[in-house]
C-alpha cells in the first residue's frame, strides 16, 4: 500500500521521488473508458489520497511516535474549485485551502510550510490558501472569486472538530451579502459569454454553455437555497426530464474535457480544430458518407453547449428574478397580452404562463420589440409552438424579426417552423473563413439586415418595398441551408427556399427572385475580393448577371449581411470594396458605354480641371498629372484623393513617408530619383497579412501605398521607420524563406483591358508571396500599379495589375520561368 512509505526509514527526498513516480505511473495508465463525471470523481479521490499521504508523512516526521490524534490537531485540509466540486481533470489546477486554529502548545507554521513545500516538489499543479478559521468570513468579503472558492470547500483530511467549525463559518459566508454575490456571479457569467462566445472552437470551461455556466447555477442556488447539489431543485425550478437532459449534456462536456487533457497533455479548455478529430475518434465517432467523424462530434458538442446554456440561463433568471426586477417597473401599462410584457423594447413572459397558442403569434405580429428576455425562450421550450402558414408568412414582414427567430432557436424549436433548418443545426464549417457554424451564421445574417452598420446600405434597405424586405429576410435564413450536402449549396438552397415560399403561397415572380438571390449570394463577395473591380469585362459580366438595379440593391444588402455574419473579419476596407463594385456596376447598368476605362479617366480629368486645389498647382505639374501613365490612380480614387496624392508627389524632394497605425496599418511612401527596394520592405513585414498595394507614377516621382489587415503595437512603429530607411539602401538584402510557387498557379491575361495586363495567382497561403513576386517583377523592370490580395479558406487569390507599356507579355516565359 502507498501509505506504508510513511513509516519507512526513507528520507524526505526519497519519499517525494517515490510519490512522483506513483503519480506519473497512475497518470500514464489512466483508462478513459468512462471519462465523464465518474472519471473526475475517481481522479479527485486519487489526488485526495496523494495529498493525505504527504500530510501524514509531515506529521510523522514532526511528531514521530508521539503524533497526536488527527482530530486533536487544529488543521484541516479542504479542496477548492474543480477539486472541491469533484470535477478535477487530468491537468486541472489542484486548489486546496489549509485552515487552522491558533491553539497554545502547537507550533503549526512549520508543519504547514513543510506540507506545502512537499506538494510543490511532487510536481502537482497546486494552488493553495492558508487561513485561520475565524478569519474566513472577512477574507470572503475581499473578492467574489475568493468567496466562491471558499464556499466550495470540501473536506479532504484533518480535524473533524475543526471541519465542523469551518462548516459553521461557511453558513455565515453563504448568508453574507447574498444579493451582491449572486448578481456579481451573474454579471461574471455574462462577461465570459462575451469573451468566449460560441464558435466552432469552443471554450468548454469558461465559454458559452460550458462548465462555468453549470457552476454559476450551482453557486447561485447554493447561496440562495443552501443546496449541495443542483438535483435538489428538481420539481422546484425544473422537471426531472429537464435536469436529465442537462446532466447528459454536462456529462458529455466532462468526457470531452478529459480526452482533451489526455491528448494535449496540457490544461486546455479550448477544443481547437487541431484536436477535434483525435477527440472524436477516442469518443467512438466514425466517418459517415456525408460527414467526417469530427464534424459529427462538433455537432454534438455544440448541441450540448446550447442545452447547458438554455437550462442554466433559464433557471438562473428564475432564481434572480427578485433581485433583478422591481415589480413596479412591469405594470399593466406594459402588458400587451395576458402574461406578456414589453419594457424598453424588450419582451418578458410570465414564468408560469402556460397559455401559448396561435393567438400568441398574433401578439408577436401586432407588437414590436427589439430584444427578448430568456423567459420567452422558456415559453417556447415548454409549450407546443403552433403557427399557421399565414402567420409564418406575415411574421417575415416584422421590422424586428431576429428576437423571435433567435428565441425559437435557443428553445430548439426553430426547425419546427422552418423544417430545412434541422439539417444545418450545429453544423460546423471548417473552411478557414467562417467562424460560426452554419445555423448561427444564418441567424446572424438576419440580425445584420435589421442592424445595418453602414449608412449607404441602410438607406438602400429602407428604400426597398415591404415585399422585398420580406423576401430578403427569408433569404437571409435560407442562403446557406444547402450546406452539408454533396450538391452545390447555392443550388440546393435555391430549391429549399422555393419549396418553403411555395408552401407560404408566394407568387412565382417572388419565388424566382428569392431563388436567384440564394443562387448568387456569394458572387458579389467573390468579385469584390478576388477580381479587378474596375475592369470592363468583369463589370459587364456581373451586370449581365444582376440585370436590374432592384436586384443589385438586394444582392448588395444581402452580401453585406452575409459577410458581416462570418465573424470579426468584415471591416471598412471590405465594405469599401463592396461599395465600389456596387457603384461601378450601377454605372454599367445605367450606361454601358461609360464603363470604358478611357472614358472614366477622361471624366476624372475634366473634374480635376474644375478643382480649385488642383488649379493651384504649377501649370507644368498639372500637365504632368494629367499625362500620368498610372490610369489606376484615376480609376480607384475620387478627385480629392487624386489631388492629395499629386500634392505629396509634387512636394517630394528625395523621399518621404507617412505611417498610419490605425485599424488597419497603412504606409504611404513617395520617392523621386532614388531606388526603393520594395521586395526587401515587404519581406521584412511578411508576418503581417497584406491587404492591398497601389503604385502610381507622375513624371519621375512614384507613390506607394501599402495596406495591411491589422495594425501593430505603437511601441513597434520605430521598426517600420527603420525598415523604410533601410529599403532606400540598394545594397540592403534580406534572407527569407522563398515561397514555393508553381508556374501553373499563375494565369496571365494580356487582354485584360486596353492599357493593362492582369497576372492572377491562386495558391495555398504562404508567408512572403507578395514580397517574392514583387522582387521578381522588379528584376525585369515590370511596372505594377495595383496588387489586390485575397485570402479565403487558406487559399490566396491575388491579382497584379500591370501596365502594358512595361512589355510584360513579351517576357512571360522568362518571368514565369522564375517559378517552378
């Protein structure tokens, strides 16, 4: 037995070494066959055993054969946190609290210090607190986290007499400032949800629907009701079936966490894509003809997180109702129906409301609200959702539809009124682009339609008629419902939306409009990010697709809502690309003759000749600007911007530059009669994702604008200054890993337009691609005027706009020969 080593003649070093080996041996031979709650309990008890043996050894070392009865020694060891709850995972921190009582005749300090030191020497991830029993109440007042930890105290070993005193203190702590504590814990949970939102790589401890949600319910219920287990609230707050569903979901999370720790050999709580297949296989998932094992696993994982969040959020709100709401604020003045209230644009439902029939949806149709209380989710979850096709059709006309759709989704009832939604519930999309599963992305798209962030798009939306808005809201929910199948999701989605609208008695023209929107919902995004949106042929082809301004408006609005729902990747730059494509296409639709680049430039030249700031330039410089070979400068910039760039170039004596470290970072460089090693400059900052490069020329002056996807720390700006200065030293070289690029990954379009050649690249994302290509093109004195960079799903689609005058097409074979 392990305890025998206590009474051996071995010294402290030998004891520690033997215990370390025992711990390693135990961990190396752990069986995760039953890896949920039972594993945590078993592992917790084993750690109890090791900690107890160390404490017994310390007592044996201090007292020898005169060791006092353990109950008479005023020290008790207690477990805190996940250790205290019996939820200790393989690499979780082991938090303990040593509680003692000052008794004359005992010198307890050396005992405690030796015990703590030995625990550290064991290599366990130990966190510890040491307190006198009579100071616990005051200590608990200092911090909510400390109070929470102390309230979870669990007896490990030590004086049972002192443990009784400690339990009495815990009762005092539980009753102290209850309202302050429970509201602080509720607020903390909301903060965690914002920080660790639900994604396809969820944080299963602190994130949405994770173990922290379950813990918060227990902490709040413990303080208010004095319960030791959430199950004690069955038939008080929830039914046995509800609790069983919740516990099954929590058990699944426990199993996932155990396997995550075992696979990574680390204290990990985020289920990264890198680990998902290994966890899935360990849990017994298998590939199906339609979905890989990891996608099936993630679907179950996300469903469990939603189940936990729904259960905990509903029941926490029930408990906190007396603390959160003043009954005087919810009066009959706010009542819109029996048991239904709207306050400050938020709907609340009486917790005991069982009156949910078709008339309830009539209430939603007749009254507007912008958000909902979780009591609405509770109503949907517990009652049969019964809605007629006529009501369903009408509800899509609501100005604020999102709250109803989101509440139905959280209650697991959305697929009842929209059956195709069932297919994509919790369906992960591992494409390197979307940050949310398909269902959440679709609902966020609807939210974006009702909360448009850009004024020009908002105006277009409000100028639509009611029927067009209604169709757009249906399409927002349906645009990705074809995913997860073998066929193209655009075509499948078009069929699904057609069948749905046919059941709701929409006419054929309206159905065809919705089908076309679903079919082409990614077209505008792809063109704006991957193509030359000033090119004649591209704009004409896109204009032929959209055909009318009305359809273009709707597709533009949908594209914005869709892109902004992907995650935190939509920004002003992408918004401006969309806007430019929209304006250019609109111009084509109105007058196709005006699309020609030469006509565009000619119009800008006419505008310049009426601009006061431009006319203030010397006559010679005005002429040089108008004779600039850089047509892109005229195509991509408005008149004010052209004047601003021209002014910077006019004032340049040798070289100058500006660094704008806003979000994102951009660098403007102007040079005259001096070489700039652009390849070196780009290579030095290859770790920053590039967005766009523009290069314009007036006479012997060149202007460069380099835009990145993100900014840098202000303290690192000096590095950019240094690098730009070094880039003007022609002998300065840099060694960087040459990206592997193949000749067949390039497409050359020598007839891209009258004045330009397009060099297109499609390859896997690698560092330093642009820097290397620019270095090669510079070697052959090729004038690049514009570089458009697009990275989606880890695939690069870059386009280099090259002036024909540089003779690129005559040197194609030689230049592409640089790439194997």
